[in-house]
C-alpha cells in the first residue's frame, strides 16, 4: 500500500483560496488515476478549510496549526525563516502519517503537482525496498504546450520521494514527534543524502514519476514559467552550452503524458 500525503497550507497563507481549491482538485484527480488499487491519499488541512470534493480513497486529517508567518519566500530571508517554513510543512506531513500509520510506503505530494499513474503499482511490486527518489521528471507551467525534462527533480520539487514506513519514523501523535524529525519531514533537498548517510539509500525511480507545476500565483516558491526559468534567463542566454542543453530538454506536452499524469483538467483550463 502506498499512501500519498498532501499537506495543504493554512487558508490565511493563501493569496487566492479558490485557486488553492482548484489546483488541489487537479492534484487529487492525478493521484486518483493510479493503475493499481494499492493506494490511498490523505489531505492534511486546517479545520474549517473549504476543500473541493475529493475522489474515493481520499480522507482528510484535520489539524489546528496556526498560519505560517514565513510562508512567502519571494524575498531574501534569514535561515530561521526557512526553518519555520519546513517545520510548518513537516507538522502537516506528520499529521498525515499519524492519520494513516499502516502503509508500506508514503509519498508527500505538494498540493499543486501531478504524479504518474504507475507509482502505486510499482511500489506494490517492490515491497522490500527503502524507497525511491524521482530524479527524472517534468516541469510544466500553465498555458504551455511544453514541459521541461528535469534530470534532478528531487532537488527542485517536494513531490519526489517514496519512502518505506520504517524511514518515516511515524510518531504516536504530532506532539510526540521530535522537532528535528518534523523539520526533516518538511524538506526534500537533502533527503537522498540523509538516507545514504543513515545506511538506507533510496533507488532512482526508473521512470519519470512526477510533474512539478511552476509559475502559478499560489506556488510556494513563487516560481516562474518554463520559458523564464530554463530558457529566457540571463545566465542561460549568456552561456550557449546551457541554452542548447536546456533547449534539448524541452518536450512537447503529449496526450500520453497528459493521460499518465492525470493533467487533462489542468491543461484544459489553462488553454
């Protein structure tokens, strides 16, 4: 069994809650497209949040965490601001683990991304692994007919790790979880290195596993569009080899990719 945990921000941290609902619904549709039945999903949201209708196999873990004062990261901030951000997300992930403590594997999915329909079946066929990281995946910005094939997506996106339950160190309650572990649950950039150091290395998922939606107004990272991120940047344009390399990684958004990642509604609404 693979459990997808979808942490949703506090409503007061949303610039446009109706937009949060829209993209969450699209992410839930993507998750629900799994080819195997060996999965479930937990949305973690503040009590009273107005959520969209969710597909079967979804449940909600209601929490009462306060708004994150360091939610927006569009300006330079001290490291302690990022610690607050990681801890806020980590608490929500921990709440999801407590809500569904009996899975074989867990995957944190940011509330605006898309996942491959092959993930649950793949995990079910490999029950004895530590887990996998998604190095190869895609970036996509709304309105674009192109994706960017990212070779180290696990360093850029939070929807990129499938971990065995033993690595999650599931607490009895969120209050029982040590602060360093909660902070660890809320980050993704060092996950692979940390688990190598712990003697429980992850394997590279052998196929592209997620699509990182970038460049929309409610993105946590305030990311920019595909073109402005990977092509139309000064440091890329001034380095011909980078421009050629990144241009070669641009891939058409094909019907097959849209089907595999359950992106139909998102693509349709963005046109």
